[in-house]
């Protein structure tokens, strides 16, 4: 690695819930490191994805969707966003093409105020009809004439290569921050819990997914198989009943779908045991948030 011409930097992906930030990071990194579901507020942590080439290293950060926190968990989520802005060399501010413009202004002002270079990324262009995309671009060029705007469909990977090329141009000259074979800053156990949590978001409705946390209490990797135990934590006894389902059918589905995704992610067979526990109001308790990695 010739480090005199080597580029390296931190790129934070910021935006409101459900703007497609996780889909964009996965498209840029080439690995499914972040939860992708149709429900908002699925990303709770700052998840780094590291991409290293012959003369560059990009450290992407997928962050929780920007919101006004109403309880301790959401406050911790927003602290992850703030920390990602502090060390960012470049910010990708991602907006949903379908979102109303005025809903974005306050959040964007905060990002611009950080003083970091910003690329305004209009996502979900695959949903464009008529002049919607042009109107969106015209609006933001009028409000912020100096901001750089790029359009992508992260889902279809349309223009992701153009965005990637621009990121490379803007990276500072700097030695790599991580070894070349590093893909992320998170351990395997973290991704196992995220994969199980993703299935909860896909299978259950209303408040249950948002009140749930997954803790992998055992992760044993053998030559041909990974054996893990996952505990699903909910806030109320009634939610435990919903997670388990009639005759245990719902929790069985969680196990089956999780195993399939885990095997795809880790590239080997997986044996998973799932259990459900009630931990009242865990989202508001400092001790619980620290245990689940939301507090330092």
C-alpha cells in the first residue's frame, strides 16, 4: 500500500428515519451490515462499514434516523448521530424523494452547521413520477444554492457508482485507519442480534418491534456450524404473548427466518435457540441501555 497517495476518511450517512440510509450504506460497502426493513427507526446504533481499496479506505457510518427523542433509548440513538458528525470528513445527508421538503429543513440546517462537507443525496429515485425529482432538486438548490446534490436509488443501485466516485474525490490524503481486511467495527455477535431483530420488525406490527431488543447470550462457532442463543426482550407481558404467538407459531417463524438469514450472512450452518423475557420499561432504564450497548 503506497500511503503517500493514500486516501482515507470517515463518511457519515445522516437523515430522517426511513430515508434509506441503511440500504445506501449496504450498497456502498457491498455487505448487508445494517438492518433494512420498511419500518422507520430500525437502526439504533452507529454501525461502521469499512471499504478498503488499493489506494483508499472509506469508513462509512450508518446512523439512527434523526428525531426528537422522547425517552432514554432515543436520546442514546441521537448521541450516536452527534458523535458521527464530530469525526466525519464527509456527510451524506439522505432524503426520501417522497418526503415533504419542509420536513427536512430543520434537520439539514443542523448538519450544515456542523461545518463538515455535505453531499445532499436524494434517494428512492425509482419512485419518481413526472417532475417530482426535478421539483425536489429545484427546491433545494433554491434554499441552499451552495449544496451539492446527487440523486440515487440505493435499492436498485442507480447512480451509486457516481456517488462513490464523488466520495473518493473528496476523501483527504491520510493513511488507513483500520487493517485492510476490516469490514466493520462490530463483532459477529452484534450482527447476529441485529439479524434476529430484523425478523421481529418484519413479522410483528405496531409497537412490538420498537419495544423489543435482542441479546445474543451465547455464540459458539465450530468448524461447520454456529450455535447461538438469542433472548428477545420486551417491555410487557402482553408483548411476550404476541412474540410467542398461538401455540408458539410466531416465535418459531422468527427462529426459522433468522436461521436462514444468519446462514446467508455467516456462510455456514446455524443452530439458534430463541427465548422471550420481559424487562419492564427497558428503553427508559440506564442500566438496561448500558447492557445493550447504547451507553458507554
